[in-house]
């Protein structure tokens, strides 16, 4: 088991998002840790995830991997991650290798009764990749909202 770090101060090179989901924390945790669910929502609307590419090994040193596929061109964008901290169902951290380079991704899930507050911190990025990544997460989270509203998980 890993210790859960404090939420850091966001830098200009970071993506920092806090938002709520209308589901308990254990349900939201599943969206990040169960391959079939992760494939339903990850990425902006211009891509989808190849379900066969999703590989999750929830332990320190494990992986959190997937391929985003461009809906128009079919081009694959692999996202490869080594998990550096896993505290179910509260905290997930990893080193992510993507087209944006190597960045640290940290996700905190806070229990608020029937709702969950998520805090996401990822970086460092160039300004271009920071903005694209932030937009991608925000679009992705709308997909989770739709899945929750539809009774998935």
C-alpha cells in the first residue's frame, strides 16, 4: 500500500481539474481501474479506445495502458503508464508516456456520500499539450457522467 500525498499546488505546466460525479467513490474508481469501463469513456470525442488495448495491473510497478484511435483516420495513439502508487479506491498515480511526453498523473477520489469529488493533477506539459490534455479530460468526464446516468457500473 502506498501513502496518499497531499494535493500539490498547480503550476502553469500542469493540468489541474476538480469536479464531482453523481456516483459513490467505489463506482467512480471502477471507471479508472476496470478495462471494459475505461474503454467506454477515455479520450476526447474525436477518438475511441480499442478495448483490446486496455491493460491494467493495479499494483505499484503495474501498468495502465491503452490505445486511443482517431475516429477519422484510424491512427493509434498509445498511452503507456507505470503505476507508482495505488490506494483503492482513493488514489491512483503513474508515470504516463504519451505523444505529449512523460508526465505524472495523479487522481484523488474523495467520498461525499452518494457523490464523488475527483481531483486530477497531471504534468508537466508544454502549453499546447496542457490545453489539449485538459480539454480531453473534460470531454472524457462528460462520457463518465453519461455512463453513470445510464446505469453503467
